[in-house]
C-alpha cells in the first residue's frame, strides 16, 4: 500500500484547502482512518457498513492488496448486489432434468486443473467445478454450455477454495460442503456419468481425513457464478457463437481508435477477428493459469482481470485489454508481417496467424508488470467506448448494451432476474432469425430495427434480386421518358421555351391578383407527353 501511504499528505493538503472530495480522496480518508490495519480491516469495515462504492473502488484500484479470502467476500458482495438473490433464484424444490450439454461438461472438466501437482486436490476441484456448472445449466436450461465456460467458472472455484494453512501434505473440505450432486443430480431418471461418480467418491474419501486444510462456502460460490453468468456471459450462451463474434468486432474498432496506422497496415477492416475468440470466451483464463499451487497464486493476473470486470460492471474490459495487447506489440507484429508477407497469398490469413502467435506468447510468458500496465490502460481506455456508435455493431439485448455496460460511476447498477431472463429469451429469438445472415448482414439487421430508413436499406441489401428489379424498372422508366422527349428533336425548344414559359404563365397568374381577366392555369408539363407539334404552341404575350 505504498501509494496509499504516499498520498495521505496529498489528502491532508486538499482537506485544508477545502472543496469537495474526489472518490480517491474519500477512499484515502477511509483508509487512513484504519490506522494502518491494512486492507483486510478496510474491506471488513466496508462490508459491515455496506459501503459498496468503496468496495468497488478498492477492487478497481487495489486488487494487488487482496488475498483470495478478501477477494471472495468482495466478489460475492458486489455480484449479489448487482443481481440480488430472490425466491425465484433460490427455488430448488423441483428437481431439474439433465441438461443436454452435460456430457461435454464432463469431458471439459476432466481436462481442467491440469497444472496441479496434487492429484487429490485436483480431483476435488474438478468435482466442485463440475457440480457448479451442471447446477447452473439445470437451473437455467435455456442456457447453452460453450467450451471455455469451464475455464471461467474455474477462476471462481479457485478463489473460493480457501486455504487455511500452507501445509500441502493433505487438503480436504467439510462433509456438508463436499456433499456433491445430492441436491441437483439425484433424480429418478438420471444416469450419473462415470466422471461425476468418481469425483464424488474422491471427495467422499477425503472427508474421512482428520486434517482439514481447505474450507468452502458453496452457497456464495454458486451465487457468484450465477450472477456473473447471467450478467456478463449471456451473449456466449445461445446455441451459436454469432453474438460472441459480434463482440469480437469491437477489437478492430478499438485498435483503430488507439493506433490508426496499425489498423491500416494489418488490414483489420477486412478481417474477421477470430484470432481473439478463445481469449474473449474464456476472459483470458484458459492461458492465464493461476493454479500451480493453491494458496500461492493469490496475486495471479487472472484474478486482477476479474476484479476489474466485476468492479466496473463491464465486459468491455476483456475487449479493451486485447486491443491494448495488440497495440503494445506493434513492433513485433510489424516485424512478423514483413517476414511472412511473401509466404502468404491471402493477407487476412497471414494477419490472423501472426496476431494469434504474438498474442499467445504475450498471454503466457509476459511478466506481471506488463499485465498491470495493460490493466491500467484498460481503465483509462474505457472512455473510448462510444455507445452511440457501437449500437449498430451489437444485438440490442447484448450484455454490452444492457447489464455489463462500462460504468464510470461507483453506484452499482442493480438488475432483477425476470429482466435478465427476458433479455436472454429475446436474444434466443434474435439468434434464430440471424442464423442465415453473414456477420455484416447481422449488423445491417441490428441497424434496421432503429429507423425506417435503415429498415428499407436493410430490406434492399438483404433482397438483392428485388433491389436489382427495382433499379431496372426505374432505369426503363427514365429511358422511356427520355425517348419520348427526344422523339422529334425539340428538346431545347420544349424545355427552354415551352416548359419555362408556361411556368412563367402560372407564376404570373398567381401574382396578378388585381386583374379582372379570367386566367386558367395550364400544367406546364401537360404537353410533354402529347404528340402534337410543339412548334404550334402559341407564345406567351410579353405583357404577362
């Protein structure tokens, strides 16, 4: 907390000068009142007083000072405040049916936590991870599991799997906390998969040990996963990844704002940014593995990323981080571009390959200071988000336009479950409509719902054959009129003399209100389509 101690004098000086305090000053004042008791005392005081703005500010700016014991309480408090628990949330009296994606969940979970050396610990974490995911899917069967969701949930599992001491010889959790699958998976018609049964058996064996080294609050863990899934991940949980691809298009948009030159050189206006799909779907948790040893990685960068997302209520953060990653590696990318440009016939394929290669190296091997710098820039670059401009890039029910918009204010945005489920139902319907569209057509469709002009434009853009017939008909009409006018070679006489003289006649009739002579207006276009000889049209007297 060196920065906080250093800034105390600044706070005192500003207080002497008077005036309103900024949020930073309020935070420093609150922290100074703790008399050096540290972040744990500050968080506990904020939790006790339900000072959510202070918790948000702390998580946003001082995540490096949080242990996982503090982090899990901060996450739970903020997420539970964003989507408060209700009877509808807690209605588990009806045992849910098996979800269609559970077999894939088992396969993915069995590949999770691969870096852990402690096999017993690995099995318990896998059992818990599987239980949480299946419980979410059975509670909300309209959600579709996607590969990468297990990586996101594993971050929450690691934070809540709290270590009581540093003795790695044996780790177990309490019987009531390790009663896996009995609440949501015991149905008469269920066939329990071998992976689930083995995980539960492993956990059951651990209960008999006397030495308890880990504790877990499953209720809070599930509430955090539930809230985060519904508020931040809905776009990824329809039965296609179209809405996820829409989010990816934000990355070239941000790069263009940050570095227009790089945007042009890499032809990002012509490339679908699939190179970022894995990192965005998993929020970097697939490559940023924090669990070489539980309890020793509390300051892993992946936890800082989630701190920032939850405290800002913004799923723009991963997109901004990725754009910052690309810009920060500009020199390397341009060097790779020059080295490979002769080896590729297709430039978009080459750009896709070099970005994926360079960013993968960055996400795995770069040091913590580099990542901290990226997170700081992500907070600053939040201001690059222009909602008016990007509305046409996203579906109107996207999390980026509804429940996880970038919030600069510290007051939490609160949502209720019926509203969230209604948004997702609308996304499901829209997803079905958009399945036959290309990415560009989807954006035209999104724009088409916002004005009559855009709806017409979208209709013609989508139905190109009808648009071609319309243009051809218009051309034939103009051509026929032109032929009729030029039939006798009197275009100059007709237009210059007949039309404008009769127009003058009409204008003179209107302004000559004092005249007693009866004058009838003759349409100046009336003779255009007659076959009479235009040379016989009498001149308009000059007196008019």
